[in-house]
């Protein structure tokens, strides 16, 4: 039986990454669906070049010296990007 996992949602802009929210879900697909329902307005309000990254938490969230999130080396990730 699956158990609830923690998924980070990161908002990536031109200048930096920031933790947007944390979602508890049974899978990455479920976390993505929850994000799309709860944060539809935020996704629709993105500017060109902005992204939302969703991935399973593997310990504490870490950022590098350029304020970019250190992405996990394994697992899958969902990406929502504003192209135009």
C-alpha cells in the first residue's frame, strides 16, 4: 500500500528559485493534479520564462550560491513553464 509522500513545489524566475509550497500526495502525478487544482491562478499568472518544478522531497531543500534549488539526482519531476 502506498503512503503519503512530501513533494516540493519550486517557483523558478529569472533571478532565483523559491519554495512555493509543499504538497502531501501518494505520487508525483497526484501532487501535480493537486497543484493544478489549488494553484491554477498562480500557474496562469506566470510570466514568460517562469517555471514551477514539482518533485519528491529527499531531505531538506537546498539552494546553491545563485539562489537556485539543488535538484535531486534521482526520481522524476513535473515542470510547468510559461513559453510566451
